[in-house]
C-alpha cells in the first residue's frame, strides 16, 4: 500500500516532487536530508538514510538500501533504477588494515571511508547487487544481478561479476531515442 500525499509530507523530506509513490513499509532515517523528485516510486522495505537525492523517474525496488553517511551523498539522476535487495553505500569501515571496526568504537581506532556515490542518467543496478563508496556510474551503465561494483564505470557499458567488470555495450542511441520520444509524448506531459 502506498502512502497518501499528506502522509508523505508528514515524513519531513528536504523536498518532494509530484507523482511520488512511497510504500507504507519503506523506512527513512534523517528524512530532512533526503530529496525526492517527480515520478519516483519507492517499494516495500526499502531503507533510505541521510544525504540521498533522487531526481526524476526513479524506481527503488523492494528491500533496497541506500545508506549515505552524514559526510557524503548518494545521488540518482533521471531514469535510474535499483532492483530488489540491492545495496548502495557511501561509507564503509576498512576491514583489511590495522583498524578496529563498527560504530561503537571511537573514530581514532577506525578507518572509515566516506565517498559519495552517483548514478547518472539511465543507470540500473541489478537485483542483489552492491555499489560501494566512491563509485560513479557513468550515463547508461548497468550493473548485472548479484554483482559488486567497487570502481567507477564507463558510459553505456554493461557490468557484471564480483568484482564487476565491463562485458558489452548498451544500445545508447536507441535508449536516448526512446527518452526523446517519451519527452515529446503525451505520456510525458501526463506525468509532469
């Protein structure tokens, strides 16, 4: 079940656009730092925390986590989607080096990496995948199911694996033509 517009406003987002669907089962931490554009859908059991910006025509699927730290951001630009049970994080403890870990330990004993994550236009994160701090997904790049993305991508490439690597090209011209057709259609104006 989706929240009413009034219920969405009561959450206290930094900003929220039009035609926004948010499941009553979604969770938000520090919503005053979260911005939501137009035509965004957030499904059941999604968790969104801290500095997150969702632009327009975004889908956040069931059980997805977008977890930003207070000192970094997660930004999803137009026409992006995150498939179910995926994880995007902008901070992580160093588990390899000579450090202690977890938030109960004072910062002087830990080494936490806080780096913003950006998904540019037409990016997709496949089901049960993870995007790590500092990753910038270039326009049109996609991440296949159950993949781990630890470094930034190149435009219009399909990535897959653990760690993910580029496998093939995506049909850039065809997708951009579809976007152009959509923007010039009655459908686009009905969703504004």
